[in-house]
C-alpha cells in the first residue's frame, strides 16, 4: 500500500506565501487531519495534493509516483479521490447517476462502443450500476438512488459526493470540509462513515473546521497557521499545544480547569 509524502511544499502567489516549507506523511489506512484558522493554507495544500495546483517549491509523492505537476485526472488514476468544500454534484441527474460517474476511471469501453451501445458497453454500464447501488446501500442511501440530486437536502448532497468519490475505489480519500453545513446528527453519521471507510483499508486526509469531528476520528493532526506548520501529532498533543491554543483562542494557554 502507498504512503503519501508531502516534502517541503511552498506556494507563492505573487508576494503572498500561502504555504511555506510544509512536510508530512500519511500512512496507508490512516485518518490524518489538517486544521488551522481561515487563511492558513489548508485549501491550497489540498489543491496541490490533488493536482489542482502546483507548488512553487517542494514535491508530493504517492508510493513511488511523483504527483507534482500531474493533472487531476492523472492523480486520480494513482488512487486518490477528493470531495470539495463547495458541494460539486450534478443536480439534474439522479443520485445513482452521480455515483456512476465516479466509476469513470475504471471504464474500458471506447467511444465507438458507447455510441453504438455494443454488448461490451452495456455489460460495463450494468456493472457500474451495480457498483453504485452497492455503495449507496453501504451509505444507507439506497432509497434515494432514483431521486434527482436537486431534490435532496444539503447534507444528503454531501453524502452523494462522498459516494461518488468512493465509487472511484481510492486508496486515499481527500475530504475538504465534509462537515460544513451539516447538523450535529449528520456530523455524527459522517464520523461513523469515515471510520468505516478506514476499516476498508482506505486512508483519509481530512481538512476540517469542526474540531470535535477532527479530534474524534483523526489519529494524527497537522496544524497550519499563515501557511506554516506549527504543530503535528496525536489529538491529545494538539489539544494541549500552547501554540495551537494561542492561534485558536488568541491568547495565553488557559489553565487546566478550562
């Protein structure tokens, strides 16, 4: 299984340094969290890992493959899949159809076979449909398979995006603010799903503002502030780190009673 390695990543936008010499690794099957206040560089880092952006310096590698400079589709082919902070789904399509799109990288039927609806293409489509239904069943969404995404509540749309990412059969899943806009109950359900995803051997890289979720599910946490790594370790260590407390609370570390 592959390890994600981010080595010395720096990203400059003109005179602004959004990331400065950030390094970390995500072990196979781990749940790794990235936190930090607004403007800390979390989304920029996520975009670099997933191929939407290129670092000014440094390198991202997955297993023996260097991802730096590869387009998003090539990164996805290495086993990485991601969701987005702003839900990105096709509202006019059904839930099942959205999830089937996630199977695209596993399709082998060519354009001609698809246009002519040849037997090979029909068999492949049937397999995609079955895979999509299996994933929806695992996420307790099978009853919504034929529902247009436009008719779903916001939290359900987030789960559709998660299902589509899982349909790609990733070995590393990147979740960008997955709890944003969710209710407390939906966030608890999300935490349970993340744990089940890890039980299937899929590593999770999580960017999130919901500290309760991060502390609950992550084994290792990286903290960024103004693009720099200020802390890295287990949740208990992060929770008691004086620099992290100062960043989030804007003052000296409170006493143990608080």
